[in-house]
């Protein structure tokens, strides 16, 4: 359907949606106190308890409960953020081509020193401790108790049982004394009910299984024409950052022939080179990832991904914004984000994880602020979201928008998943289900100072070159109830209508761009996320009988076929009291017989030998490579013994697990033989662990499309000396006011998506509330940066 007529026909629906928004606001109540005239409400409103499903009131939060709060401060000159952005892009303006540093932002937009001090003094006077001001002066962190919070902000805190967990929330608005009314805008940390969630969809694969070997064009075999899974190099081809006919070096490393020296735009002399040679990788651009919990394993997984696809190893730093949490439930999300952002970029100069303690608004805000305050990246990814009325009610929206605005002024672009519920916002239901939630957009995607990324189903030719895209039915998009439209969505260019029609009435439209989301249940253009072995979470087979026992051996050196047999400290974990454990201070040589009984196998005997080595006690001249060589000479399999701590065993007996490069429980029927004591056929039971190996998972959703968009932008920024600034005005200037009328062309710089819908909205020519402007044509965008843009 034509977008203009679609929007016109939907006016009654939009009116109903506005009514829904009004109803959402009606449940905000204001407490009356004896000294109400002395208090002024902040943006942190009362949480609407009656809308909690299956919640049971447990009473007031105990007065002594520890709480960590985040107080948001009002920036000065807030109305000048967008005019300043415009001035930075206007030739002849004194600000043209400049970007603010953090100190410059603080001087121009940060709260005044006296205001910050007043807020600090108030918190200290009210009994808060560890009162800390952020570098950009936009927020103050402090520790206190529930009673301190209630007294300082004239609010009430209550506990509820919700889905088996105990949660807390403020039942009245957060207020401050009138003297702080123009300083404090929000108080976060008063509830743990509002939380963001991942925009990731796990997919099934019914076609051929994805290849695990690295494949660099043009050496890749032709895939099935359905192309249901994509490697990073294949995404590069699909979105025009690489050509299947180009030399492998142009994909695997920086552009040759100095066509992109020092990350600058290629000189005119490069005009005759092929597409990949004209476009550098993202190797001069640093990027960031907003994450939560323990991301240690994610770094290892990134290394595995880089190994699988022969990608350069990206330098990584982890910045914890708050107390480090052991939570690893979001690991696949952080893997997807980092692997495919750096993968489509092929290389970035640095990757920073900005890690929150939890997914609550207050903790996520600290991670976002860490990214903005450090000002080390040109782009960062956020693949999580929530219904936007949540952060509107608790005040996070107004504070986060200040941070995102600062990032834009500093030349940073946040790429945010538009969510996986179609024209509804994220709810308690599963991802990938359109309209499973109230009709609304997702935050922070709806912030005017981010690039919201919707999802498509990408279809390519057999060699992975672009064919067409269809809107993903679960692609988040729509018109925000709470956020206003930025000036760039009102561009008209050569047209007569604004690019985003909702900007006529001042409403932010979502998304801005879109890229592959991979499918809903079955893989369509999904990503293969790689996981490295986790040493802290080994996977054990069933207990198996592998060793000979009997009297404790006394020979601590004897190796009957030295040096080809290995002296090992050996300890067993027996679940059978009749079996004998060998203590940890005994060293002996063991040989294994594959079928039990008979003469023990030696390194010089028939095939089937298994050689042992304790990695903590190898003899000085022996390496694992030598052990493996000796075993191979005898036709055997080399084993390493790893100490582990999570197997039940007597406290005095260390336990070792067996690791082997051969998968499967091949020791199941083996009976051991002790070469020192010549006792055989006396089984002792231990746990056997096959060698951990990498694994892969098929995933999609706008959790895929957002990092793909960010990685694409990293390549473009690297080609233009990282001087392009915030991407919002640029991409809408490139769109050039392409009308929704079928007779007028769409922007030639984006792959316009004209098929499909997300529930309330349909895709059409030009901008739409499903796929935005469409997907990047990376090369074409890179080659057509307007001459008015700073270089």
C-alpha cells in the first residue's frame, strides 16, 4: 500500500493508539503530603502497580534495604543540541566540521558547577554515601537505604511477588525540594520491574548444515540458491562491501594499492579500481557494545569466530559500568552483536564492551553513559529494548536522551535494534511474534539521537550478491508516543513532503534503516554465531571404567618404555565403595586396553593405545605435541588430564577429567592395567570428558540487523577519516526526500524494501515504518557522501 494513503487511512487507528497512550498516562498518580508545596515532581513517576499481571503485594520495602540510585541532572542549553548538530554540518558556519570533546560538552551543555554541587550536597545531607558525579556531569550515583530514598525523594517503595521473584517499585512519584527543581530531572533505581530484553531470535535450519571451515571469496563454493545462512564475508558481498570476483586479499584485509591510505577517502586516481578496492574495512574505527553480566566468554567466542572465518583479531577492552555481575544469560546476544558488527566491517581498530550490572533502566543508563563519557568509539550497538512507556514513566528516557544527544555532538552513533514484535513493543511474549504486545515502539530505538534498525528477509543470488529484501514481519517500527521527530526526519530534499510523514506533527518515526534479521522460525538469512569451549563449564560423559587398581603403587618414576610412556599423577573418583581410589601423591604409568584383559598395549604395540598426560605434571622434556606424536606412532589417541572442581569427590582427593580430541564416549568398555603393579581387570570408575570443541548457533532478529548496520557504518567512517559525525542527518540527506508516491524514485543509496509489513504498517517505496529508508548499499553510500560533509 502507498505509504501516504496508508497513513491517511490509518488516522482513526492512530487516534485509537493515541487514546491508548493517554490511558497509559492516566494511571500515574501524584501523592499528596503535608508539605506538598515544598516538593516538585521529577520525570520519575509512580509505577502503575495495577498493570502488573499476577503480582502479590508483600508490603513496604524494609527500611534497611540497600539501594543504589542514579540521579539525572538537567543539561543546560538543551534546546540547542539539534541546532548545534546542524551547524556542525553547515559549510561556512564556525562549527562546521567540528566535534565536541567531553570537556567541551560539559562547558556548553553540562549542568553548572553550582547546580551539581547543590545536588551532591543534598544527597550527602540526606544520608547517602559514595556520592559520585559522572565525567559528563549528567548523573550522580549514590548508595543509601530504602528509608533514605523515601525521605530524600518524598516517595514510597513497595515489594511485590511477581512470577516467583520479589520485585520493588515506587508507588508515588519521585520528588525533590523546589530548590532542586531545575537541576534534578529523574531518579533511577526506584524499581527493578522495568527491564530491557534481548531482540534475538533463535532459528532452525532445515537445509544443508552451515560449513564450519573458513571461506573467503572467490574461493567459496556456490551455495544453495536459498542462501539461508550467511558468513561475515557473504554479508559483505550482499551489502556491497565486497565482490565475489575480487581477490581474496581485498576481503580479508585493508584495500590494496593505497586506495584508502590512513583511513582517508580514496583519491581520484582510484576511480578505475573495483568496488572492494574503493572501500576500506573498518580498521580505523573503534566501536562499542552495550552488554550486561559477565562477558569474559564472549571475548573467547569472538576469537573462535575470527578463527573460523580468517578474520583479523580485534583488540578488545571491557569496561564495567557498576558492580560486575556473574550473569551469562545474555551471552548469545553479546556474541551475535560483536561477531557480526566486526565481521561485516572485516576489521575495526578496537572493540569496547560497556557492561551493565543488570538490564534495569538505571544500570543500562550507566553503561550508555560510560560509552559516551569515555568518547573512545565512533559507534556503539544496543540490541536490547523495552516498551517505551516504561522508561518514560521511570524517567530513564529523558536522561538517556541527554546521553545519546551528547554522543551525537561528539560524533558518535548508537545503532539500536527496533525490536522483534512488529508494530507492537517488547512484552513478556517470545521474540519474533508480531503484535505480541501493546501497539508502541521500542526504546531506546525511539530516541531521536540513535539510528533505529529494523529487520528484513534478505534474498541473494547464488554467489551472495544482492537480489532483493522483504520486510520481516516482526520488524519493530511505528510512530513514537513520547519522542519528538529530529530535524533530519523532516528533510524534504527534492520532494514536497517530509521523508518521515509523522514529523509533520512532530512525532519520531521508527526505524531509520534496516538490514537482514534472519527469519522468524526457519532460517532465511541468519547468522552463524560461534562459541568457544568454556573451561569453567565442562561437559562430562557418564562415568566409565578405565583404570586398573589394587595395591597402591610405589614406583614414582617407572616408565617401562621410556620416553614414550608418560609418568602421570592420577586420581580417580569412584562412586562404588568397593573400588579403590589412588591418592593424589602417587605417580605411575598406565596403559589402556580397548577391550579388556590380555596383554597391555604399549606405544610399540597394535593400534588402540591411549596415552595419558597430566597437564600440571608433565616431565620436563615432554610437551603435549610429543605425547600426541608418540601416540600416533602407536596408532593411539592422545589424552590430556585436566583438574576440575565441580565433580563430587572426597575432599582429600583431587579429581581429573579426561579430555580427548575425539568426540564420543569411546572409553565406555575399557578395562585398565597398572604397569607398575601388573594388576589388571580391576575397574576403577572416573568421569571421562571429551575434548571441548567450538559450537555454532543460528540466530537472527533485529539483534542481527543492528550490529550489521553498525559494522557497515564503521567501514564508511574509516573511509572518511572518522569525520562524518552522527549518522542521522547524513542518511536522511542521502534519502533526498524520496516521496512515497510510486511515480517518484526512492533513494539510490539504499536498498529500498517495498514488500511485506509488520502488523499495523506496510513497506512501500521510500521511507516506511517497517524498514525505514531500507538497507545500506555500503559502497554506493561510501562513494556518494555529499560534498557539504566535512572530510
